């Protein structure tokens, strides 16, 4: 029997369609009240979250109080009155932070904000609440659903952050990534996900997975918003959305061996985007990547599994009955790696960082697919094979949703820059977005 396609989700209101940058401009021009914007987001959450399940805590009263204060006093800080979501692995003094483990840490209440939350408050955000995290806050399915089709996965572990932004519940959410947990949720749900260089924003007061890999970054609906976010949270004036975008870019192309395992339509999608970029006048050329790059993803998994086995050891020891078998198996894998294995993986990453600078010296950015295909069925959170290497190598990377796949689900192109050159990279990404488009705002 044929299965009917999912019903088209309700269209968002004009206010919930606003990107952060558009909303800021409207607030400062007196065309928008923050209270109306926050109320619209809360109404969208109320209407949609039974289906999407992107929120574990909604702080409606606090968000509205912040919005009313902005309307009363006028916007002053960069993000005054802008709605914001927070991944529920990030400590908040006024809301529970259960780390994706409600059975193990029910009602866990931090005594202080993580520094990134304290900064968000200083920047003026109206914090809407905490976004759903995948099971055990790792690559296991959780309660969140893809906003385009609830039978499909929103990926992991920043699943709720990607789904909330893509479903117009908030213009920005703060997520984290250790392997693919910003870019893959953004790709599956149809948002812009940006992973900065390691330690561009201090990773403190947040559930730890792996110190050499853990990164904070935004999920938004535009590259401009990612730039604004980085301007606010780093104070670096080079993240300047008013600056002229670069003209003719030099784009490097990497077709890793794993590309052969991508869905055929995804391979066609990738080649089509390359032609579009070349037709726009960009210099598009393959990169001769060193052989070690085909193996570096495995080194990332050694580091993550080794660290996770130690970070989660108390949970495994004290709450084995509350741990999924898949988690226990992964922790057991981490136990098989020695300190020497771990050190060798770190050495391999160092070597690849040096080799990348030589291989990519003549380009402005690198492009490759973000995922193997559209969002997977909900029981599978998908693969980060194209993403995790850049978590290990610390290169800034971004997923840009530029098309829909055969099931009308978002598919994204991944852009990769150079370590420490995040501002330059995002300016180049804005130029790519101007050519290829960005379908994050489509229903």
C-alpha cells in the first residue's frame, strides 16, 4: 500500500520568518517591537512543538520580560530583543540543564550560567528556552523530529537547535559540535550551521565530550546571522556584515572516497553546485589532498571514543540500567584504545593540519557535500563522514541548504575554511550564498 507523503507544515508568520539581522534592523528603525517578535516565536512553539519536540524548557515569562525591557528602553546592545534558543547541554542558572539525560539528571539545575550564556545575556538576547538534545547527547536518536517530516531524523546531538531554527521557532540557537552535531542537524532540517575554529568561543560550563574536538557555534537561517553572532561573541570587528563581499573566489573541490557511498542524487547535487559556481565566474578546481585525509575520519573517532569512555565513565558505572546498549558499546570501544593510540591520532591530526595548508594554499575555501543524502528515517541519525574531519582539524565549516532532495527534504553544501580565519571564511560563504541561494527560509 502506498504511504501518503507528510502534510505540508504550516507556514510561519511574517515575524517568525525574520532572520536575526532583519529583526535587528526593524527594531532599530522602530518598525518592530521585540515583544511582538518574541510572542510570535512562542506562538509558533506552542503550535508546532508537539510535533517537532525541539524544546525541553520554554522560558516564556523571562523572554517576554526581556523583550518588554528592550521596547521600553530601546535597543542598545547588538542583539537586544532577539529571540534565542540554547542547546540543553549548556548550563543556565535560571533553567534546568539535563544534558540530554532526563532519566539520569532529572531537573539538574546549574548554579551559574555558562560563559556563553552570560555573554548572550550581555548582548541582549531574549532567551526563549532550552533545545532538545539527542539521546545521551550523542549520535543516538532522541525525541526531536525533523520539522519537514516527523518520520525523518533531525540528526544529533544539537537536534532541537537545528529543528527549532528551521521551523521558525527562533532565528538563532546556540549548539555544539564534537563530530557533526551542528552541521548535520542544520543540513537535515534546513538551517545554516556554522562550526567555528576550536576555542573561538570558550567551551566552558557545557557538557564535555572531547576537549580536542568540542566547539560552540550558531544555527541560523542566514550566513549574515552567523557573522553577526561571531561579531557579538568574539568582539572581532572583522566579522563585518557591512563589508563588501569578495568577488571572484578560488574554490577547491575535494571528492573523498566516501562520496561513492552518497545517494546518487546527492552526487548529482554536488556536481550541479560546482557547475553553478563555475558559471558564476569562480575558479573551481579539484584539490590534490594527501592520502592521509582518507583515513583522518577514523582518527577522529579514536579521539572521540577514547575521551567519551572517560567522560561518561561515572554514568556507565552508576546508572548502567539507564544507558542505551549503543552507548555502552561505544564506551566499550573507547576502552579498547590506549593512551598511545590516542596520542597517535592526535599526531595524525597535527600532520594533516600542516598538509592541508599546503594542499589548499591556492584557494579561498573548499567545498564538499555535508551529508550522504536527505534526512534519514527517524531511527537513524545519519553519518557525519564528510563533517567530522573538520571537527578534528579545527577548520571552520558551514552547511548551506541550497536545494531539496527527491523527498522534498533539505540538502546542503558544506563549505570549509582555514583555521583561525573565520571572518574571512564567512565573507566568502556569504558570496557563495549569494550565488547558490539559501532555502532555509522556505516552508
